[in-house]
């Protein structure tokens, strides 16, 4: 299983950051590997909220079906995702008040199909791209929320 953990300080209150980060229509504005939003529930984020998202790593698109498993507005959102060939992902956003703004902590854990062989292949193909893209995405989120 691969895991990425990154965080960033944003000069905006948690409620403002939450409004951007948890709006599926805004994913293209800040998630660097986001390509398109498919079917998704309407209304605000809530436990059970579902959406389909197409992402791309190294030019290879793939679709993930996400379900919001935990939603504690405006502080915690935990998503469970199912991707191609039985791959799985867990993504968590933590928004903590910090220095008059928000510390946004992001965690993504992913399990490739085919056990250990899949993990070796994933490291060979993706390398450090997941962490690099996560950092770039958080920088974009910061820019959106601070302007």
C-alpha cells in the first residue's frame, strides 16, 4: 500500500477552505490530476455522498468512484474510493485552526490490484508523482482560498 501525507497552512478560516475543497464542481480548480467529474450527488457534502471522478497519472486516465465515509464540517472529510481492477483508495482532509487560518492536512492511501506485484509496478510507474501532485494541489487550494 502506498501512502502520501502532506499539509499546508492557508490564510483563510476552515469554513472557507472547506467550501472550496468539498465542492466537487471546484475539483478542476485545485486538484492537479483531476480530469473530469462524472455522476455525483447534489447538495452539500455529507456522509454517504457519492461521486465519480476521472484522474490521470503520467497521462493514463482512470476512474474512481468515491463515497464520503466521514464528514465533520468543517474539520474532517474521509473518502473511500474504488478504482480500476479492484484498486482502492482512502483520502482524508483535516482542517485545523492554526495561526489565524487553517492547517489543511491531506492523506491518501492507495492499494493497487495484484498484491505485492501490483505495489512494485505502482512504484515503478508512479514513483514520487503522487506526493508531488498532492503538494502542487495544496498550493493551488491555498491560492484559491487566499484570493
